[in-house]
């Protein structure tokens, strides 16, 4: 609501500027930052326009059927995520900063991503925040059961060893326990209702 009221024209101008961008001339980090920012800006625009990923039907339109002119091509959000960003970044932490507009998605960062050393620290901070949020990770040490956000199920190939990956970002005493023995992995239900302030 605040973006629609105060920065709507600014957002639309940024989205229009994506059409002529040429990420092939960017450094690798610049390309990763570009696709992260493009994806998040387009999601914000769609939410501001009243679109929502809340139902199965609307998700098809939201992520796959609606396209945008980005870097000289018509691309859907799925195209940007799966054909541009993930193969380029090869970094599971991007899942903690891609914002899909639903309540179970990561929180939107307060600023756009840059290509300097900040990108690495931003991804690392986002992973730490995400993996210590009980909405995304709950651990039952007695039952040796860990319940993860559904993205760990959807992107199993990106999180080859999910328990070890989570352990990397948990406090030291928890980390030691997580790295010992076998764990049962479960996945929480995903809340697709729209994440927005009134």
C-alpha cells in the first residue's frame, strides 16, 4: 500500500528500465544482483496491481503465464528464476531473498541488491535470518526431527544436504547435534496467502 501511494511511478520506471538492460555485459555478481532485483521488483509490481499467488490457478498466471520485457526478451517470473538466476548463481541462498508475494516466502529486503562485496554479506545474513526463524525451521532434538519450509522439498537439488546446510547457520550447540546421526526431515505447509500490509 505504501509503494502504491508513495513510490508507484518510481517502481514502474524501474521495471520499464529492465527491458533495455544487457546483463551479458555485467560481471557475474552484477548479473546475480540484476536478476534478483528484477524478480523482486516484478513481484512487487504484480502485488501492487492486485495480482496474487494465493490459489493454484492464480499461481499459474502469476509465475508462468504473465510475461515482462526483461533484457530484450519476454520472460515470466519462472523464466527469470529457473532459466536465468538459478543456473547463473548456483547458490541455494538465493531462495532466501527471492520474494514471491506469499506469507511463507522470505521477507523482502529493505534495499536492492548490489554487486559489490555487499551481495555476499546480504545473502549470508538472509540465510542466517531465514534459517533461525521458527516459521521456516523447527527442530525437535528429542525426536531427532527437523521441519523445514517447503522450499527445501521443492529445490532438493539445490540443498544437497539440508540438515548440514541448516546446521551451518544455527548456534554452535545446535550445530554440533545436527551434524551427528540421522534426522527425520519433514516439511511445513506453505502459506500462499498474499503477504502485504493493508
